[in-house]
C-alpha cells in the first residue's frame, strides 16, 4: 500500500483530527526529506512547520489534477484553496515529485508551485 499527497494534506492541514505526529507517521518515513521551492526540511522541521500551519488554517480543500505512481516514484499536480484565520484565502497549484520508502510512505518529497487565480 502507498500513500497519496491529497490524503496527507487533508489529515495534516485541512481537516486535522489527530496529533501531528500520528498523521506524520502514517504518511512520512522517519528519514523524510521535504524540499519546497529549494528549502529542505527533515521530518522534525517539517512536523513543526505543519503544526504551525494547523493553527492558521480555518478550512481548505485539495483537487488532484494529475497523479502518477511508478514503483517507488511519485508525481502529482494539485490545486488547493485554504482560508486562513486572518480571512485571507490562498489558491495555489503545486507540482510534487516524490520517492516512497519500502513501507509505502513518502521518503523524499520535492514540491514547487505558484499562486492560482479563479
């Protein structure tokens, strides 16, 4: 079984219902390397980043536009919309390239994106 970015986003950012660490364990391997627009985070730094996001997001949704899995390789493109506690609405399109660990969780994730208008 392998995991999907949309499910991780829902459980970690847009509809969290459990501690961050529990959801991280479900989707990300202990040796996670997360790179977003060139900035690299290990799993601990990524977890702290996610915990900070949870306090800022009122609600959000993800629409997967493309998703491909080939062995351990993963590629996905999605759009998300998130409403923040300050009333701001974010709309972004994100491109994700990743690698799975032996147990099907993400081991490496590279993402980049841009602001999207509706």
